[in-house]
């Protein structure tokens, strides 16, 4: 089940362009494109004090939970979530079957403007991902030089001396 | 499925810890988080969505950056699922996009029915996502080997590892960090092996 295509430089550059443009239009702080499995695909904006990896994982979890609720109440059109806070708010919107757009913006910015401009951004992100998918549907990564039979661990424990400290 | 980003030279993979309630899935993640040897700054924060009684409500999440393969940074995302039977919908959500599974079984005799039930639940949930268990790399971890009333490993192998292809299994005592890294390294090796077999040589 390949959900996402291999992304080349051009894809990422275009996604970044879309997000940057959207941030200016909507006066938002950070915008992320997240895979529904929890992977962060692209992000733009001032995320210096933000753990974008965790935001991506949690946002996709929350979004998918809401989609499941939609299924339980026989509703097909729960395509966005909005959380209003005192200072910061979050808006998430469905992009396509595999991805969603997550926007973090100051609460003084109205959600209307974010919602309005996100329509265009979502369409452009979706078409870029579609293009990537069509370009190379079975793309992979050449790992042929990797010796997976190597007994050395990929993850290593700190040695005992360090642990006792 | 894993994400390959040629622009930022990143490979992102998702490993899910699955198993019955109170079996030690979260403990595995906590131990990895506490003991993994990484260069400063590339071990993520362990995010845990748990109830007041330490039971996982939605999932635990630990991002780690591991070794570099041919110039690609590999980012691992470790997830656990809630073990309690009632949280099945949540388990299905977490399994989405999974690349590898560590099944954490409870070695105590009286937990065997729960282990078997949880494994069947894993197969059902994968099927619901149109994934066949045989196509996903997975390993088994027989946890809580330090308890007095544990079943022999051979018996657990018979119950849980009795398919066409036998997968690697490890005895473990997660709270002492025994078996934790062995399972994680083996699943990593298996899923990278799968990528190698699938991948076509890329033009430079």
C-alpha cells in the first residue's frame, strides 16, 4: 500500500512555494502538509520554537479521529477541523486521500480568511502530489550498498557506565 | 508507507508496537527514549496520550533520527497503540501507513488468550486497511520474562509464530531494557531489507 510517491526537489520546492504564498495571504504563522499516517511532508513559516514532527503526528491522529466520527454519524463531509485558542488557533483541512494541510495562526487572524485561502492552497498541493504520483508510481530508494546483515545495531544503547549516572 | 524525500534527503518510516493491554508497549518506547545513543538533538520528545491509570488512550509517539544511509537521513517514528479491546478504532488509525510492527506479547500463562486475540485483531485491522500481514515486516517480543508464571518460549512460538514464514522473536524484560533494542534493530533491518528488494536503481 504505497500512499505517497517519492518526492523530488521540484515537488518539495513547489509545495514550499504554495505554503509560503498561503502564509502571506492568510496571515498565518506556520503551515504544514502532513501525511495521514503522521509523516511530515513539508512545512513553512516560523517553526523555530515548535516541534513540527510531533505536531504532524498528533494533527493527523486528531484529524483521522474526526473522520472516523464522521463515518459513525454517516457524514461524508467533515473535511476540516478548527481549534480556536486565546493566542494561537489551528486549522486542519483535508487535501486528498492521503494528506492534510495544518495551519497554525494567531487568533486575531480570522478563521474565515484562513479557510478561504486554504481552498486554493489545498488544490495546488493535491495536484502537485498527484503529479509526483503519476511520474513514478513505483519509485523507491536504492539502498543496495547497505549491508543489512551487518550484526551491528542500528540503534545502540548507551553503555552501562553512562546509564548509571 | 515510508516517505522518501529526495529534496531534503530524508527517509521516514513508521514502526508500530502492537499487543494486548498492559503488555509493555509503552515501556518499550520509554526505554528506547531513555537509553538510545544518539548524537545530541536528534532524539525526539516522547509524546504520550495516556489516561490517569497510565494506560495509553490514543498512542505514544517517539521520533528518532537514526543512521544515514547513502546520504539519506532516516527518521523513525515509533508508535504504540492502546491495548484495551474497546479502543479498536484508535488502533486502526495508528496502523495507517505502517512500515513495520513489533508485537509485544505478555509471557504470563494467563495472558495467552489475550495475546492470541490481540494478534488476530492485528490481522483484522490490517485487512481493514487492505494490508496483508505477510507483506509487513514484523517481529515478536515475548515480554515480562522476569515474572515467575511465564509460559515457555516454545509454547508462545507455537501460539503466535506458527505461520508459513516464521519471524524473529525475542524474549524481553522491557522495564530492564532487555530485548527492547534487539527487537527494534531487527525490525529496522527487516524493513530496510524490504525497501532494498522493492527499490529500483535510481538515476543519479
